[in-house]
């Protein structure tokens, strides 16, 4: 049975049992990894084409409880079942789906044996069983996690007649315990805001006791180190003096949180059942986290309805693995989208994007991708050159009928020995050239606009309307900060404006060098201040646009800024993307030699093995690569991404002597996987958000 690649990856990686059977003859068509392991099957011949009642249930005749007559195509049929062959309890979801012109049965079975035992204990003792089960179901049925947790805690409080029910979660990286959710009975004071960041070592005794006393602590006296707390936190702890606590263990048997019942008045003999509820809460937290990560793997761009960059990357990998006989690549860029957003608002800009997508779908049949804010790519597999060119010309004509829409196009067609990466780069270069011609041929007003923009930018820089934040980059083994990345922000009325709102425009208007030189100047000033305090252990990375290096003597300017502050270039890391290959080869070589001889460390930013052309970058002596954030977002769920990351890191380390950095790390699982893949340095919200220079110095001094 053939499978869609993403569906196959998900089915094979999930712990629930999943299998497909022929409804007409009850034969097995597919079993995922979990099912095969549960039944001890290793060869396809042991189950494919065999009767499902024999393989799955150990029966010689069709099952009397077979659900075939209850199946629908638009919803799952849910039922619980005890499997005698496996001696396990399952919750099963059955559905009729169409495959190869006929209907088959898809069945997903989740093992609830342990939970069933817990529930049986609850049923054995609880007189308010229906109420508690209803609360537990809320974790499954309510989409908003905060609302679900609040409802659950409220009902737990009512059952035990408690003053307060709380959930505390542990952040081992920040070494804090935070009161995440809280329900308070009538007349009780809320303490959640005062217990947001309790030092982890203050509750070390409590965690130790929870491991020693069968996972329930009736009296926390003597387990809290009040010397680590603020006076307000001490007062709050006195409020919780009668709290009964149970730990929340994750799948690795690590305590990640605590559920507390404060001053319960009834059903005290049933407090042991809170452990079962704690396991359900952890399951819900982990399930919701998995769903969020799966959403990141979505293949559809919500605004345009086209495939997004995730699908684009995967499609390129497919074409590399199985090259077509011919391939046409077309790159599209909406002209003036940023100016349109600034002048008429983002809703107008969104209309231009939707309009562009509509024309693309009208002209091209498939493989249409939105790969950036204003950029689209179309891949035409096994298409004759004249047909491909005809579609490009038709697209140009169709765009003329769209009011306010102007698009630059770059196209490349090839047959025989297909090199898709080279074609993408070539199409992008053609599009870039056409876009450059578009701006060059624009009216004089556009030139005046650039001059005004340049004047405003230089004025804003001088008046301090831009600032620099520092995000730590940590050693993946020691978890110590070894570097920081300088991130530019523009000061808005009540918030800091992210660079995505202004950098693309400055880059297109050849003004980005003002930003790059400003950031380096700020960084050198910070390093100079640190050196006066004998703080020389941390380097700072700055982003330098390829457009900056197009400026005359750009490398000399970078060196000059360092000299002005008396800062060694060796303390600076320059992060440069592969777009630098757009610079003329001779000039690129000269720049690379100057930067290397001055002592700068140079990192290849946004590295993507599919799109990055390493041979073209040989004129720059890179010391490391910074993996594109797509690796972090997909590495936990996708084994192929994990293998790709490991291979890339081995190659650049062995053949080029470069170290690998990972960016966009937001979860502990991402951290562990990227560390195991060979990343030396990590960066992301898992470690810290961007900080002001003063905050950075205080935290990492």
C-alpha cells in the first residue's frame, strides 16, 4: 500500500496502533510500526493479505464485535475493546476510507491499559465518578488549554472541597518553578502572580520527598527553603501550608510539574487518585505540544492557499531523488509590496498576494509555492520548453489585467542532467535582474522616494530610534553562553518593531549598509565596555547583508569601525547568507581575504542543504554554518530531517572544518535532537529571548 510521505512518517512514528483492512474480505492491507511491534511481527508476509481477525485478534472466524456496519466516511466510530491476544485495553477509532476505488477500514487503537486500571480504581471508590470523568474529558474536548485546565481544576476543587487547586510547572533551564494554572475557592486570595518564578533550589526538598513517599506529599513542612524566597513568596507559601502535592512525570520519568490541592475537606481517602489525574494532565500538555509542532509542518500557506515553504523544500528533495526528464523553474516577486503595505495598509498588500496567487493557479496546474512574503516559485516537471515559455508569457499577459499588481519573473528550463539547485539560483538571478530593471526604469518620483527614505533612515539612526538587543548563543554541552547575536529593532510607540518590517525595503533600496554599520558600531561599543570590566569571554555576532558588500570598501569599513572602538575583529562573528554569491567573483574573493586576515569569524547563515550552493562560496573562509530554522521546527517529528542534519554536520566538519550552529530552538526535544545531531552552539527561545545589553550582562555575568 503506497502512502503520502508526511502521512507515512506520522503513522510510522506514532505510538498508537494503526492498520487498514479490506472491508469485503477482512484482509490486512497495512500495519504501522507500533502494531507490528505489539504483535511481534517483522515480515510483511506474516500479516499482509491475512485475515484481520486472525492476525489482530487470534480468532479463526470473523469477530462478532466487528464494526464494519457502523463505519462512516465523514466521522470516526469510537469504541473501547479488550484484546485477548495482546491482553491490553484499547480505545479504538474506526472509519471507512476510499483506497484504489474501493472502501477499506482504517482503525487507530490507543493503548489505555494503565489508564483503564486507574479509571477502574476511580470507579471503585469515587461516588462522584461522572463529574471527574467529565472534567478529564474537558482536556480532550476544549481547544483552549487554559480554559480546559481551569475547568478541570475547578471541578477537582469542588470534589475535594479544597480552598485552592494549582498546577506548578518546572523550567530546569531557567531553574525556576512557576504557578501556571490556579483555581481559588470563594473568599480565597489568588497567589498565582506572586509564584511565577520561584527558585528551583527552594523546592528541591519537596521534589526529593515526592520521589521518596509514593509520589504524594501530605505535609510540605521542612521541604521548602524559605531563604531562597522573597517575603511575598514566603507569605504565599504560608497560604499553602495545608497543600497536598503530587508530581507530574513526563515520559522520561522526570518531574516537570506539581499539582497541589490546598486544604481539602472531603474524600481524603481518595487523594491517591490525583496521581492518575496528574498523568492525564501531562498527556494533555504533551499532546497539545505535538499538535502545535504538527501545525508547523502544515503544507498550506493560509493567506494564498498555495503550498508553503515546508512543502517547497520537500518537493525539491523529491525531485533531487527522482530527477525528471525536463524541468522548468519560475521565480516570481511582487514589485513594490512593501511600499503598498506602507501606503495603503497590510490588508491591501494581502489582496495583492491573493491576486498574484489567483493568477498563478489560473495559469499553472500544480507545484505552486509561496516561499516568502512577496515571492513565489513554480516547478514544471517533464514539460516541453515551448510549452513552459508559453505559460510564462501567458502569466505576464494575465497579470496586466490585475489592477495594482506588477510582478518580476525569472525562468529557467533544462532537460537531461537536471541540477535543480542551479536552476533555482539561475531563475532567482533572472528575477532579481528584472526587478532591478523595474526599479531603474521607474519614474523620477521613485528616485526621490529613495532619497527621502535615506534621509529619514540616517536621521532616525542619529536620533536613537533604533536599538540593538542581544540573544545568547549557548554551548550545547555546558549550556553556558559563549556568544550573542545582535538583533536590530526599531522603536515604535509602545513596542519594538521587528526587522522584517523594514530590512527588506532597505535591502532593496541599497540602504541596508546604514543598518549593518550601525549595528556593528553598537556592538563594538558594548564589547569595549565589557573589556573595561575584563569581560572578554563572549563574542557577538552581527548580520551583514550581501547588499552591504556591494558598497565600495565595505570590508574596510567593517575593520575601521572595530579600530575606532579598539575592539579586536576576533571578537566579532559576521553572519552572511548565501546571497553573497551575487557579488562579482573577483570582488567576492577580495572581500573574503580581507575579512579573514583581519581576524573576523564568519558564519554561513540560514544554511539549507537544498538551496545553499557551497561550492560557490569557496571564496569566503567560513568558520561555521548556522542551520536554517526549518531544521529545528521539523527535526523532532521527521526522521529524514534528523538524518539530513547529521549528514550535513558531518560533511562540513570533516571536509571544511566548520562547526554547526542551530537556531530557532524552542523545546527541550529540539535541543536534545540537534545536540545529538552534532550542533555545537544553540540559539532560540528555549534558552532565552533577545535581551537588552544591560539585561544580558546581568544574566550572563
